[in-house]
C-alpha cells in the first residue's frame, strides 16, 4: 500500500513534540513598552482609541516602570504629551534640559537604574504644526536645519541619562550627525536605535490622538519624509545608510503590514533589528476583540510571535505588559 514517506503531522500530534520542535518563542525579553507621559504628577488619562492604555503622570509612570522590571520587560520607550502652549514653530521645548522627557529620564534612571530607557528623537510633539521638523513658507520640512535641532534634542536626552536615543523622524543624515555629537560630548555609551524603515502609514492614527499631534497636524501628511508603503528595496537602502552612519539597532515600522520588509532587512544585514507594533495595529486587534469577533489574547500573542518569526529581535508593543503577564502564567 502506498503511504506518504513524510508525515509532518506526526510531530504536531502532541504537546510535547510541538514544544520540542518549535522554532520561535516570545519572551518578556523581546518586549519594549512604549509609554505616553504627562507633566502632571498623579494623572492617568485613558486614550479612547487605545483601550487599556493611559497617558501617565509621574507617579503612575514610576509604578509602570516598577511593574515592567518585575515582569522582566527590559526597556521603556517614552513619548511626551506636550501642552499646546509649549509647542512652537522651532520646537524649542524639545531640547530644554528641564522639559518633561529630560526630567522623567533622570528620575527613572535614578530610581530604576537597571531598566533601559529609550527616548524618541523627533520634533512632532513640540511643533505647532505637528510635523517632525522645521518647515519653510510652503510647509516643506527642511532637512538639515531639522537635523541640527534633533542633535540638540538627542544630546539633551543623553545628558539626562537616556540609554538609547531613537530618531523616529526620517530626516536624511540624522543618525550620523547624532552619533558624531554623542561621541564629541563624551556619550560613547549611548546607543542609537534608528527608525530606519518608517513608512508614511495610516496605522499611526491612535498615537497621534494619544500625544495630541493629530489636531496640530490637520490635513498635512508626512509623505515627504516617511517612506512610501509601495517600496521595499528602499528600506534596505535606508537601513544600510543608518548602519553606516553608526546606528546600533535598526527598526521597521509599522510591524505586521511590513513583515516582508522585516525579513529582508534581517536576512540582508543580520544586525539587531526591531519592529514597532504601532498604535493602529493595537487598536485594530482590540476593537475586533471588544466586538467578540476575535480572541484578543490569542491574536495579540500570534501577532507578536509572527513579528518575531519575521526577523525582529525585539518589539515595541503597547501590549507588552499584558503579554509579559500571560507569558508568566
Ligand atoms: C513620531 C512618531 C509616531 C509614532 C512614533 N513616533 C507617529 C508619526 O510618525 O506620526 C507612531 C507610533 C504608533 O503609532 O504607535 N515621531
């Protein structure tokens, strides 16, 4: 009687053999928790489009940091919510030594020295027009002028004690400029996580609500500096540039709609490669789960595992705390 020589189902039949041959696993070590931070001390503000996520004042931020440490999450990424009166055309608030990010970084490093702190280097929370750089009369984002400001911002984060600065702005040449400035100022141990392949994506919608840049941004888009979703080779070019300029880690963002990019980047460069499961990816899974259409816990776990399988060494995810809890139990 004819029979198949190979029966892949044999190893799928039992839990023990599935566990033995599993190629990829998610662990708390893979996760970075992005947090929206407020100037106030006690507030927790819910974000309508991101169920379960809140903007955090100082004390709730400290509690969250402690929880991340307990759960084995290696690092936090900070995103400031800046009141409208402190936004300006020149984004001056971005590099003040006593502004929100700089203050929270030093407070966190003092209390939780072993928790990695990653800062966002980009001007959009600080500009009155919500774009990621300085603009000319036509609203075009100026590259080299913006890079000068990003360098100041990155240095102010390093002085406050940031472990990793993460330029998310997509200006040309900013990684090299930041690396040079960090070395010159004695911050050779501060790492750069470059948002190298950051796409002009509609999946960032809830984030812009969370930090309040949506209102300032109005109808202007970010297509003149973020990548075109139709491109893939260009992502390799962007990653190559950032690595040449001194990036320690590169990132692909968003994650799930761009798994092909993640795989190409990892295969080509074999360097630390991160992915950002962005606000819209989080919101989408939560919305379907809230309707009872998907099993929220299971799809989130599967989404993150898929991102890891596609080549991510670590993932920024708003679900990091939920997932780390589930991995523990
Ligand atoms: C901006 C920035 C954005 C995100 C992180 N940094 C939004 C944007 O480019 O408009 C999005 C993250 C998310 O959607 O979760 N520098």
